[in-house]
C-alpha cells in the first residue's frame, strides 16, 4: 500500500438524544461554531430529527448521517428504516456500532448487508469496529477487528463493489465508549494501521486511502492525542458531540492538523 493524503473528518453521533426541535437548534449552533472547510463535518441525529437537521445545516458545509439502516431494502419489518428511505435526508450512515451489536445482537453478516444497502443508495458508510476489554487484555484486539472487517466485507466481496463503497472505518474500542476512558493515541494508531492492512488483505482497493476515525470518549481535551497520529483521520464523537463548545474545540483541533497535513503533502 502506498501512503496517500486522506480527508480529516469529525462525525457527531447523537445516539438516542434530542427531539427534532432540540436537534435543529443544536445543529445550527454547532454548524456556526465549527465553520471550517479544512475538514469534513457530519452530524448523525436520531432518525426522527434527520429532516430537521438537514434543513438546519443546509448551506453550512455540515453533512448529515443516519445512525443505522435496515439490512433489507424494503419489506415487512415494522418500525424499521431502509436505505432508500434515507435518500434526500442523509448522505452518510453509521453501520455496526457496538451498541447495536450489543443491544440488537447485530452480527457481521447483517452489518455486511447494511454496507451493501448503503452502497446501493449512495450512502457513505461509517463502519464501526472495536474490541471488548477482555479481548484487548487477551491480546486479541487486532484479531477481533480483523474478523469484524472480514464479516462485514463478505456481502460486497466478489461483486466488484468494494472500491465504490466510499468507506470510512471508525475504530471504537468498546471499553472506551461512554466510559471516560480513552485508548492511548499510539495504541489507536496501531489499530488504524491494522485496519487498513486488513482491508487491503480483504481486497478493498486503495485501502491506504480509507479514512480511519477514532471513537470512544473523545473530547476537546483528548482530540489532540488522536489526531496527532498520522494514521488517524478524525473522530466519531458521542457524548461530547451534544455540547457546542466541545464540538468547537474538537473541530478546531482537527482542522489544525488537516491544514498541517495538506501543507506537508500538498499534492497528495
Ligand atoms: P462517547 O464519545 O460518548 O464515548 O461515544 C463514542 C461513540 O460511541 C461514538 O459512536
């Protein structure tokens, strides 16, 4: 794999927070406080707030993502949301978040089909992978993440579609999510490299160009440690993304690095 400049991204995952009205106000405030075209900014509100947030951020450069999508394009699945329904509302979609793997028992097969649905509907997937604490302590962090990537890739493998997925991967160690405990930047960087190596081995074209974000208790104070690592291309932010000041600090720090990277590698 050759080294290439990758875009820097900050993605807000609002999880099960905000009513549509609250989401609209928060999105307006965040868009205004983070105005910077050096990086990509994405807000992923709950489904019911997608339309409100899409309207609120129109013209600001902030993009909108869904937090999930069903693995079938349509059908008798009461209460579910399919990828075609998201057209016009979202351009990104989080897939395989560990909270869904845990709460909805999502398997890598299901997650792979979700990637396929995203691809069919032109949604850019943010595929979440990450190990549990016991797996890290047993020295199985890389193996766990490799298996997750393999399972999720299986629906696309052999269909010549891997390169068109516009994939972003978020490395989110389960033990760091919502705990206030973060991975060390150097450890997250090792995992980001392992993720790109695994994608390359799985046949993803241009794996070196696939952005890898870190997620897990990122705040304006911890962002620097992660974005200082050349293999990490931004953050998937949970709790702190509901706070305007925190988002302003996180985006400002990420934008600083994005500019420095472009200055180092202007043609990349
Ligand atoms: P926290 O930032 O709240 O730990 O959540 C991380 C996360 O799960 C983002 O998807």
